[in-house]
């Protein structure tokens, strides 16, 4: 599944329609807020939201940024994946 990474968003688009995305706007130069995760019904149950979180952790590590999470899914994912979350958690 080809995800596209932008500075503060990762998305999966098909035929011009966004089917999955995660947004993490900057709070300051070194911290982002993971505030939104969306997966279209057609992709639910396939681990897409978890993959978006994994890609977000990779992107934040690569750019040296940390994260807070206000998105309920992101909070739960971080609790269930503490080793990954520790890499970027502020």
C-alpha cells in the first residue's frame, strides 16, 4: 500500500480520494501533536491505522521530533506499543 509522507501528514490516496491519513501538526520546532487518524471503512480491519502510526514514528525519528497525542487512537496505540512510543513520546 503506497503511503505518501508530507511534513505533518501521512496519507493513502486512491483515484483522487484519501482513504487513510494521520495528521501531526507542529506545536513548536521539535514537537508535534498527533491529532487525527482516519481510515475509510473499505480498509478497516487491515491494520492500516497501526501502519500509519508506525510510519509516523519513523518520520518523527528521522526528523528528530517528539510527539504528544490527542487523537484517541494514537493514545491507545502508544499504550499498546510502549517500545515504539518511547522513541518519539515527549
